[in-house]
C-alpha cells in the first residue's frame, strides 16, 4: 500500500470552513474536549434542526 493513500481524509458530510475555524479557535484558546463539544453543539444546532 502506498503512503500517499494516508495523506488525505474522507468525510461523508458537509463540513463548513467556518465550523472548522470555530473548532480550531476553541482548541487554541485551551478549552478541553468536552467544553469544545458542548459549545459546538450549541453553536451548530440551528444548522441541524429539522423543520
């Protein structure tokens, strides 16, 4: 198996750049994993509410 196959990841969901930036900012600010998860669930809730 070529090492090139490990140079990328695959996602089966839409991931917006602003979500990744928010996650990175929370991590850089020193938040722990649980706090980051809780904050993201709150911040992203409007994107995942079914109408």
